[in-house]
C-alpha cells in the first residue's frame, strides 16, 4: 500500500489524514496516510526515514516549508519563486517539491467564499514560508494593491522583491512594510493572516482599521488556533474565515499530483466543516 504523511511540528492537530482518507475513499484509491512529528532540528532525517520505509509523498507544514524546498532534487517554478514547498513527491532517489498552498488559498477565497480577488486591495500578514507559498498565486489573480506586512520589514521587502517581476507582469501594485507602517493606514478588502501568531495564542498583529467594512478576514490556521483572529475580525465588521477550506483545497492539489486524480474537494470540505463545527470527532 502506498504510504503518505503530513510532516510538521506540531502536527497532532492536523486533519490531513482524515481528508486524504476521504479523498481515497471517494476516488477508489488505495493508500495509507499518517501524521509524522519531525524534531525541529531533524526534518531531513525524518524525511529520509520516511523514504526508507517506502513513503511516496509528504505534505509539509510549519515550520519546515523552506527546508522542504531545499531538500528536493527537483522544484516546481512556484517553489523556486517562493523558496518554500508544502508537497513532496517521492520516486526512488528523486524528490520533487511542489507548493499547493497558493492554489488552495485562491480556490477557497474565490470559489468557496465567493469573493473575487481581481481589482481588490489585499493585505498579506507575514513573510515566512506560508506567506511565500501563496504570494505568487495571489498576484496572478490581479488584485489592485497587495501589501505584505511583517514584524521584520526587511523580510517582507525581500519577499516582495523576489515577486516584483511577477507583479509587474500582472500589473499589481505590490508593496512591503512593517506592521506599523503608513501603508496600513488605508483599509483592505481582503486580509490574510499567514503568521504563526495564532498557534501561540498571540494577539492579532495589525490594527483593526486595516479592515474595510465587510472585508474578508482569513486566518490560514483552523480550529481553536484561528478563533482569536476570527473573533477580532467579526467584532470589527469583517467576514471571518478560517483556513479549513484552504487546507482541503491544497490537499486536493497534492492528491492530484500524487495520484493523478482530482478528488471532490467541495464535498469533503462540507463534510469536514460539519465535523469541526458540530463537535463531531473525526475517525483519524
């Protein structure tokens, strides 16, 4: 049986095993998918051990997305641009790195939430692996203005610099700044939290005036980790959304890469949302 896993630290909370098991059931595929906790200083060794067991692919979550890109023997254009990968495809000595986070996020915003990105003002909070993985696909949706804000402004500026040619091609006003910069004085139609602040229960890293009335505010985390950001967004008149839809959509892209079959992501998202919102315990 083909073996897959999600690798991260932490990883016990991950819904990915349930998602991929459901994808396999609905598409008639036979596979095994599990969680693997990688030590913070042992990502490469964990991947090597998984490969030795015959592993065929990994989803990679925080904080290893940059390491996943560096470890691969082949990188997709999206991975080369972002410097981060969330999907590894293993075939003998060949490890191919992909990034499905961006397509997953775009699908969740534009299809599942029904919010167009084109022509809008968009704020992306964070400049780590999660933000790097979604910036390119967000640019290709042609927002009017896209601001990357990060606690360390230089990191946001470097990420924007790497994506400058793409932004120019798509005629997007791409900016970068710190979390207290004048660029955040005007409101945004879409605000995406790509920081890890939610995992640690930290405060929302930007002031409430970044939210236009009725803005979509999405935290890329899901479950209890996203509740603080979502409560803040709702309290200030925004439409709050967690990262559950993005999780399912990026998983569907990974499944397609691994198995050559596109699973019914909309159905699986509806089922998972019922489990999460209804307090039902998932099987795996």
